[in-house]
C-alpha cells in the first residue's frame, strides 16, 4: 500500500497530540487510532522507521518507547502521548553509537529495510544486558525478520558492540 502525504481536511475525528520524540516536543493532528509508525513517517517525516508487515511480526518498525523496543505499527498515537519516543534518527547515546559502529564494521546491511528495527532492538538488548550470550542475543532478537538473512552478521555486530562497550 502506498501512503501519500495529502493535506488532511480537519474534521471532528482529527485530534491534536503532543509527543516527545527524540527529545523534542512535537504536535500532530491525526485521527485517534493512528499507528505511531504513520505519525513518525507521514506526519513528522522521520522515515528511518520502516513499514514491514503491519502486524508487529517483523520488527522493521521498532522504536523505543520509554527506553523499550516497541513495534510502532501496533502502537496507537494516543498510547504514546506521555512517553519518551526514540527513533533511529535519535539513537545517539553510547550504546547506540557502539551498535552503529559495529554494524558498519561487520558490514551487516544488505538491502537495509529491516536494519533500523534490528539496530533499535540491539540497542535495547545491550542497554538491558551489556554482555549477552549467544542464546540471549538469539532470544532477544527473535521476531526481527531480515529478508536478506544477515542474522550471522547481526549477531557478530551485537557481540562486537558489547566488546566496544566494555572497552
């Protein structure tokens, strides 16, 4: 499905929401029940978060809500109002930088579609557990699908990021 940024006609169904995204307060006018994914991409032009499946299965739409990896395709805008939302564009802390550097060093990306979701999940893992085992990586990253099957490089990058955090 192609989504276009058409100007919306204001009607009673549209409401105004204040969101805190990447440390910045943003106001959007959208219908209740609008998935956070479409607010980020269509309303705020934060297109690093990708649409994959729309049913929270593939992980391409993963963002952090209050520090936890969350599928934005199934998170409604009204449920995110009092939360701190971080997208791939705002992932700049020490853990995020270690993960992003490891991703480049291990040359993880092929097509790239799933990678922002993979990276956001990896940041969540290493924030909770800075030195995960192979089994813990596999369990935590379960549900992040990669069409190009770069799982070995993803796991290697997570291990490398963990080492970078210890240094």
